[in-house]
C-alpha cells in the first residue's frame, strides 16, 4: 500500500516532466490523450487490451496510420481516413503517437 501511495505522489512530477518535454520538442512521441485539437499525428503503438486493439485496427487506428485530432472536450474525436472516431481518454492514453510538424 505504501508503494502505491508513493507512486501516486510521484505522478504529478512525471506529468510535469512530460509536459515540459512536449514544450521542448513538440514532435516527441506522446500518448494520444495528451495531443491538442487541430494536430495530426502518426500512430506508433496501440497498447490497449487485445479486443480493443483489434477493433481499433479494424477502424483504421494501427501502427503507421495518420490521424487528426478534431476535438478533445469530452474524450477525443479523431479524423481517421475521412471518418470520425470517438475514443475515451483511457483508450486514447494507451495509444502512442508522434505529432507531425505543421
């Protein structure tokens, strides 16, 4: 229990470090959930449960695919090959992307 408490205390500093890395290098790999609206990115890794990953791949979200972030207000809305796809932030957090330079 103490270990899990300590990991929770360390979480905000990791988030700040990740945010600082994004500011320093806006093209660094990051979770899809951390991307802002209007950005295009290339999917690097889909690391969610197998059933979810298979469904995402069927819908066009797979390694090497280009996605556009349309909206991030409640969950995340993606533009995938001309179609809109809504994901919750939990699933979006398990997808690693590399933002493309504008």
